[in-house]
C-alpha cells in the first residue's frame, strides 16, 4: 500500500508591485541623486582640496578661515567633483566621507530609477540590513573622514593636482 503524501499548501505568489505614490518617491530620489551628479560634474574641483562649493555661490568655510581647522564637511563638494570625474583616488584622498557619500549616490541613482520605471521594489531588501550598525558605521566614516581632513590640512598635504 502506498503512503499518502500530505498536501502542502503554498499560497499563490504574485509579484509585488509598487504603488504610484511609491514610484513617485523613487523618481524624486533618483532626481535628487541626478542633481547631485550633474552639479558635481559642472564644478571644477578646487586644487586646494576645499572651496569648490564657492562656485555655487556659497561663502568660504568660516571655521577654516577663523581657526585654520577644516569643518566636518570641508572637502565634500571637492570630493564629489573628483568622484564623478572618475578620479576615485583623489576623491577618497580629499575627503573619505565625501567619497563614500558619492559612492552611495552613484549606487542609489540607478536603483531608484529601476524602481520608478519597473514598479519592482528594491528597497524592501533594506529591512535585512542592520540599521544601528549602519548608522554607527556611517557616523564613524564621517568622523574618520573629518580627522583625515584635519590631518592632511595641518600637515600641508591637502589638495590634489
């Protein structure tokens, strides 16, 4: 006699599709990333390693002017400008945190466009990432980048090209 095989219930799976609202959010994220990329490409990186942002009409870093010590975001714009010109070494050297931020922008742009166009979610995979660990890692990279910027500025090794 043949044993009966129990019926296994598996609900029918339908592909998850993003709502129109979620697709619009993805499109806004992609547009913000594209704006950063285009802006970085239009700027000429300052050879001193700081000050590229003044081409956008912003004032020079007051902390750097008054104390000679760069602020936590000094060199970020220059780093972005080098990154999107393809000089990754210069980008990482000028401001390591700027390099990481530019890398994230370069990764998020096509993913957000993919979500907006196809309505297939990618962001749902983020729930598997350890949130607190990412936050602490990001803060650590930011602080280490600032420390590096201070070090190369004080040592007179700031700048590229």
